[in-house]
């Protein structure tokens, strides 16, 4: 049961303290903003560029290759980079002579150029083919990895491939450990103190509600993910959906010739025993690249929920003391696969498939004691809640990638289809009695059947055209067609009588068509300045049809979403990035469904067909040093922001939960990322996020007017130990914070992972511990208008997990070759 995502109400008497917080924060933002502008006026010096592309012996691009510039005399590193998905690299330097280029990657011989100097400010090496190094693959022992957190101009990349935390965990676990990301006990994702985050899979939307998305990510093993991209202010090529930003999960792809893969088996205990097993096989030969992954896991939790509700009555307070103990277990089967065919060096096409099924049981007991003023009678309510659910999801993608010249002109096309079929049956049995007279208890039951089917078709194309020196134009079109059919069948009975239809049963059909087009242009402004300006237009036609009540709500609108980036590279190590954009978050389909859902005898949840989209205007100034250190100052203002509101009925003494639009929210933030390398074997990545939030809205007869200051700290430690041991620790602290009416106390937790490798790193054993000290407890209170409630919740986050993995390979030598996927689809049911 969820009262709200996490909220806080602060009495107006504290407004003077909050004003002081905001004054200091605004002063800090202004100071650093002016500091950044002062750099824009700095004297410009010549910036030289070295460009090229890296190919294997089959002329396939090699991604993630180390490319460095060296001083020809001292052989000291001047600067460097890694190749992108297309094997391309661009190195900027203020040095133009006595240079040497060195390229190195696992499984290939190093490329070392002759001494050169840059004439005309650009040196183009063209295509560089690396030769296979047969011996190195037999002898190499990997001791280092790419940085765990890499700060780029437009996003933060968290590399989780091969980490101890990825072994045995699910995708939602690792998303929650990413910088600036907070996932609450119910799976709701928050980024930099803001809700309205869109989660992508390989740049494709998921079109799921928060609950369905959380269930899906729990079914996906974290080992399927290569990296997580946190994009706070996305450019125009991305959908405008997601007012708080994007989180893109980059899935692993087949990168080697021959056959390779892995098998794993694991077990977790958090009060419930849950196993996991799965495997992946990759195959690449000549022009064909294929991969298949099949995983089965179970996920369970035991929830402890305590609610103390106080109702003001004529003679004093009526107190409802409710204690709920619930148990949930899901069985998940997850399949993914794909194949790509390289028609020739310039053109390729392929398909991707995903399928997942989830089924499980959720049940428990809720016991409530009710006392009233001026009465010695004690009322009792005992509620037994049992539910069964099943969810099947299928996704298919067909894509084409065409390159039309060696300068980078490229066209991509994607056609996607998604289908999800979900059903659940919930039986709520309630009994009521007074004092010890349980023999004369009153009984009633509520049976809720919920069937939902949705289908989504999307088609999109993106075109990139270089327009000269460091200039490029991007154009794109996209269409998405969504239909959701939701049937809610509720029946009730009194005592032992028959089940009779309930008036809250509902049949709801939702249709959404969105057509979008965008254009983006990138060009330099002088020697050290570069800008990118984009505009995205989206036309939406939405219809919500409540068949039961014969009520049809339609929305039709055309919106424009501009975005502007200004990148100022002061030197090879230090750059400042300014960006401004506008984004939208449309309501989830279920939020618009005017259903009434019975959580327990005292609490119901209701949809809101009048819920409007929320719009956010975002500003950011990001200082980046050496691609690892970051100081970002942000401001966002959101109109019609979503907020989960509690409405209390004093006569019936019940509570209704509904998503509503708040009038306006503002978020002022300061984010710092600080890596520290104590030794070659011990490094840390640390993040500190400060937020100042304001929001207000008229709720009933009272005004919700809130100002708050909060912060979040994250520290990750990577330690390489002797004899094949690797230790990772992640500690997170979240200060008290708010959203809406509910005040949430601060909380902290520590996760750890230990991996031991055997058999030349082909066999590994990993032990993961989550919430080691059992401190991830949700506690808070509401004291707004007539609502006076305390809440405590714990979801058995403390757990231990064991995973054994075996890696295998057979066939030709490993030649890295990876295609670049297309972009976008799926996120809001």
C-alpha cells in the first residue's frame, strides 16, 4: 500500500528559515553562473583536432578503443578519448606539433603513428585498420576498467558491465544506485529530486506505468545492461516526454567473432528464498551478428506497514491504529534476442525481440484498532487481502542503418511494436467486531478483477548530415499509435450472501496518437565555443473513453519544445556546458482511468480523467573537469506538476488517494561529482546533490504552500584485492524531503558486492548484500488541513544474494564489432 511517493509539509512558521536557505542557494547559483560567463569572455586560443575511424581486419568499426596523443619526445600523454559506436574519434588539443597518435584495444595490435604536426588546425587519419593480436588474448589479464562514472557534455554514463553490483542483481537495483537517482520502496524513480523521469531501453521508450516499469525492470537481470546513461536535459532528437529527464539503459550487444556467452545461477534471501538462472549466447560470423538471452528469476518481499490515523470528531480524536503485514512473490521469465545483417560496409539491417512473463501472488493481513473519545468500546477491523496476477509483454523492432559517405552522413529507420496483457484478481475479506465479541463479527468481501491490454506501434527515422568543419544537421520524424483497453470488474457481498455488481466497475479505453518532427543544428562559435540548437514539435491527439459512464474526454494540442546547448572548452581538461530546454510529462493511462480501487476497508485509490500534462522549463550550467569531476547548477519550473493527494472523508473516516495537478513547482539544485583514486587498486566515486523545492496548490479549502531544502549523498568504492577478489561498496543517504502532503524522514543504506574469479576469469562467484544494516526504512507523517497521520513502512530490503557465473567462448579470434542502435520508444502505461 502506498500513501504517496514521498512528501513533506512544513509549517509556515518555518518560512523564514526556508527563505534563508533559498537566499544562500540563489547566491551560489548566481556566483557560479557569473563565473562561467566570465570564461566566455576569456581570450580564445587555437584548438587543433585529430579525427579518424578505427576498423578491424573485416573493416567493421571498433567501439570503445583507447586513442591518445603523445608528446614525441617525452612520450607523455597529452590528451585522449575513446571511439564511439561507429568507431570514430575526435581529439581536441592546444598542441599542434611534435605529436604521435597511439591506438590500443584488447585483441588487436597497437597502432602507433609517425611524428606529425597539424596543418590547418585539423589532422584526418581517415580509416585505421588494426591487426588481430593472437597472442594477447591468451595472455592478457585485465586489471583495470573504464571509469565507473564518466561525465560527458550531455549526459552522465555509469558503466556497470563486469561490476560486482551487476552480478545477480536486477535492472531496478542498479538504476537506483546511479548518481542523482532515487528509487523508493515501491519502485517509483526520482531524478535529482524531481519526478517525471522517462526510462528508455536502448533509446526506446517503454510506455509503462511506474508500477509496470518497476515490475519489468525487476524481471530484467542487471547483467543484460552494459551502461546506464543519465540525461538531465535531453536534446531535440529525443522525445519531449519526461519532464525530469531521461534514464537510458544501454543493453549489451554481441561484439565478438565466433561463439561466446555465459551461464549463471543464483539465490537470494530476504526473508523469502528466491532463485535465479539464465544464460546468454552470442554468435558472429561474416556479415551476421546474433545474440540470445534467456533468464528466469523470482523476486519477493515482505512488507511491514504501520499507519496511525487521527480523525477530529466533536469530542476529541478518533484514532485508527492499523498494522499490515504483506508478502509478495513474482516469477519472472525474460527473453531477448536479435540479429543484424551487414549488407555491405555502408548498409545494415536487423531485428530485436523481447518477451517477458510475470506471475505471482500478493497477500497478507491488515489489523486495525479503533478508539473513540468518550467511549470505552474498542472497534476492530481485520482485512485479509489475497491477489493473483499475470503480465505478458512482447516487443519487436526492425531497424535499418545506412551510411552514405565517409564524412558521417547517416540515415536510420526503426519500426517497433509493443503489446502487454496484464490481469489480476484480488479478494479482500473484511471482518468487524467490538471489544471481545468476535463471535458476532460482521463480514463483507470485495472481489476485484482487472484486465488490461495495450498495443503500441511506432515508426521513426533520423537523418544526420555533416555540413562542414564541426558542423552537422540532424532531422527526424516519428509517429506513435497507442491503444489501451482496461476492464475493472468489482463485486461485493455482505455476510455469506452472493457477490453483487459494484457501481465502481469500469471499462476504460484510451487512445493516444503522437506525431513528432525535429531539427537540430550544431556548429562552432569561435575556437573554443560550440553550440547546438534544436526544436521539436509534437502533435498529440488523445481520447479517454469511460464506456461504463458514457464519458469521453479528449485532448488535442500542438506543442513546441526548444533546446539550446552552449559548450565552452577552456582547455583539454575543463569545459562548461550551458543548456536550456522545455519538456512534458503526459499522464499514465491508468492515472486517467476514472476507476475506484479498494486497497483496504479504509483506503481507496481513484483515477483522474481531468489530469493534465505537466510542462517543465529546465536550465543547467555544468562545469566538467577531466570528464570525471562535475559541478552542475540547475533550475527547473514545472507547471501542472503531478502530485499524489490524500482526501479524507471525516464522516466515513476513510481516505481517498488520487493523482492531481499542483499549480506550480520549482527546483533549484547544486550537484557535485568527485572521484578520488587513493591507489591503483582503490578508487571512489562520490556524488552530492542539494535541492531547494517550492510548490503550492489549492487542495480543498486549504492552500498547500511548501518550501524545503534537501540533499542526497552517494559514495561508491571499488577495491581490487589480491587473488582475484574485487569488492564494491555503495552508501547512500537521503535527507528529509517532501512532495505534496507527506513528510518523509531521512534514511541511509549500504550495499556491498564481493566477487572472486577462478579459471582465468572464466568462472566467478559473487556475494551481494543489500541494505546491510536494515536502515532503508520509510517513516513520515502528514499534518495538513484535517489529515493527521503517521506512517512507517519497511519492504525487507535487507538481503543476501549468491551468484555463480561461467563464461565461455569458441571459434574465431575476437574482433570487436558493434552496430549503433536506433533511438527511442515505450514508457507510460
